[in-house]
């Protein structure tokens, strides 16, 4: 499951994330689910309110060069997937 907590400092994060503007630029296509039970694998994220509940803690960066992973949010669960091999594969959720 990919339970995600957003931190306010890069030093507190498991990895830094950059939101890209197109699917072709992304490493991972993410679908945000509305309940914890729907979060599966790395691709379906559920945001939690507590650091202790999280599988991964992320920090949003403002520059692609600062990110460990490039994310694009999709509108359908069926679109959520890895676009290419990545060092964080199977480590987010």
C-alpha cells in the first residue's frame, strides 16, 4: 500500500518528488485514492495525516533536477503505473 505523508523539510523525507506537466516526462503515473484500503503498490496513493501511518514520507520540490522521482497524476486507476524502471520501484508502498 502507498500511504503517503507530505513533510515540510527535505531532511525529513524518504524521497523528493517533482510533479511534471505531462505523462511522457513522468517516472510514475499516480492515482490518488479516497480510502486507505484502495491504496495498492506504488501507483495508488492515499494521503495520511500522521507520519507514523505512512509507508513513505515525501517532500515536494520546485525543480525537476532536485527530485528523486517525477510524478504525474492521472484521472483513472487503470492509468496508474510505472513508466520506466526506477530505483524507487516497489519501495514507495
